[in-house]
């Protein structure tokens, strides 16, 4: 029977795989092993389950940040000083307060 830690690791692995649709499972294992070697000084065959889980959470966070960064780059910049038509509303509000 798998421990809760191992089940959690498998769940996070599934998330990582879904965030990396072009990656093969072996590539993900290879990358996690490389990251484990860098983060905790152990390769994939010698890393403890809790250490591997920490590596996996870090990798998942990096993938999510990369995806979020891509989405942010695709969205137009927002500003409270621009109206729906695209014209500036700063001058309008300044003029309105002077007239009042």
C-alpha cells in the first residue's frame, strides 16, 4: 500500500505531466532527477520521497509561473486612466474637478 506521501507525489507528478503536454514521461523523470541532484545533492535513485516531493512542487511552481507569464504577455495592459474607447480619462477628471 502506498503511503500518503507517495500518493501525493503521484498526484503532483500527474499535474506536472499535464502542464507539460509535449514532454514524455521519461523526460519528466530525467528532469526531476537532474533537479533533485541540484537541489538536494541526490540523483533520482537515491532521493528520499519527501525530497522528491519538494523538487516536484518546485518544478510545478516553475511551470505554472511560466504559463502565467505567457498569459500575462498575451493580455493587453490595463489602466484605470484609459476609458473603454481607449482615450485617456485623466484630463477629463482633472477638468471636471476644476469646474466643480
